[in-house]
C-alpha cells in the first residue's frame, strides 16, 4: 500500500488527508443517526394519547426520556408552550425543528466539499504525472524507455484512481445522510402540525368542561 502512495506523488498527501477527514465526518453522522433512533410514529401516538387524556406531566416525561431525538425536543417545546395562540405556537415549533435539523446537517458541507475536491485532486495528479512523463521523454530524447516514463504514468493513474475511489462511496453515503435528514424534516413538520391540532383540541375540550 505504501508503494502506491509513494508512486502517486505529492498530490496523494491532500487526497489522503481529505479521505481521513471525510471518513471522520461519516463516522460522526452514523453515530448521530444511531444515537437518535426512535419509533417516531409510536412515540407521537403515545404523546397524543396522553395529551388527549389530560396527562400533561406524563407526556412531558415521555419527551424528556427521548430528548436525543429532534421530535421529542419539538414536542416538549410545544407542550410547554401549549397556551400560546396556534399561529405563534406553529412558528415556535418550526423554529425549534429547524434548529434540530441544522444540528444533524453539521459537517455535511465539509463532506460535500471533500467529495467535490477529491476527483479534482486526482485530475491534478494526472496532469502533474503526465508533465513528469513528458519531461523525462524530452530529456531522454530518442533513447526514451518505458521505465523512464513509468514514474509519471504511475503518478497520473494512481492519483486519478485514488480521488475517484474516495469520492464515489463518500458521494453515496452523503446522499444517504441527506435523504435521512429530509425524511426526518418531513416527520417533524407533519407531527408538529398534528401536535398543534391535538393541543387545540384538548384546549377546546377543557373549555367545554369548565363551562359545563
């Protein structure tokens, strides 16, 4: 493996650094998604059921037990501010949801940059490798040999392969993370709307019971 890095020339250094940094981001993203695993549908049903039966403290406790998940944080905020007007409550829930999603998007911009730069570094290595090969050809003239050209050709091919080898799987993983975040964003939006409806419904029921 080390001979491949050496043959790839100096451009291999930023390629390798980018691959290590990208791998660190990918590991962090996998850990982030693993740590917030939750059956969102069942969680929402349990919270709504408790709210409809007036178990406010129980619903808040359920949220506090699952605060790693963005939905629990949104629900906790909504329940705590349930006495606000519906439109204002919706705006607050949207703001909290956006903040939670932004947290999950952390470092993705860096990963996207690495995905774009790695192939470019590979192509740069191709150019520098070919320049080396042509310079060797120019110096050797008609007595040029394959071994004299091999160093530059190695550099050209290895850096291109290295850049693409890093970029392709990282691109697929980045798209996976983005799709997970989009799905979670839709969940937050839909369940937030349902939460405001449940809060409004329970508020109307409480008002009726007081009148009665």
